[in-house]
C-alpha cells in the first residue's frame, strides 16, 4: 500500500498515511498526532519533476501556439519567449538554449535530436515512486 505524505494544518506536524490507490482522494484522512482533519498533501520532488516534464510537452506542441509559423525557427523562438514570460520562473535549463538556437535559425528537429532529454524524461516510469 502506498504511503502518502501529509502535513497537518492544525498541529503543523508531518504525517505519513497509508492509503490504497482506490481510497486516496476519496476517503477522509485524519492527523495521527492530533486527530485533525485539515491535512495538506505534501508535494514531493517527484511531482515537481513530472510537472516540468509536462511543461516541456506543452512547449513541444506548436499547435497550441496560435499564430506561430512552425517552419520559421525565429517565429517559434518568439513564441517560446512569450510562453516563457507567461510561465515565469522555473523554466527548464534547456529552455534558453533551445530558444537561442532557434533564434539563430537552427532547425528545430536538429535541436531536438541534439538534446535527448527534451520532451521525454530519462528513465520514464522509474520516476513514479508511489
Ligand atoms: Zn495534527
């Protein structure tokens, strides 16, 4: 049975709670320290990694970009900069490099090939520790 990490909003203590996948999100959980029901799910590093991955997925789908000319690397670079501004901080390290290379007119497919980490997480499902 997987363990879910919570933090109690009443006593501020951390609690690891065993729950089956079926029960998670459906059955109420109670703090083992004080019995309080206001538990906040702690988001671990695994989740963060996954959300970055999905951001990269978004970036690599030009159909979401609207008025972008897929065949014009500079147009793509502009769109990526715009998206980067909208998303704010925490952009993946590769982001700037990709945009720079697009702006210099490099073929997007060549960039993708030279950066195997882009779009697919190394190890894939191994990230799922739950
Ligand atoms: Zn508590």
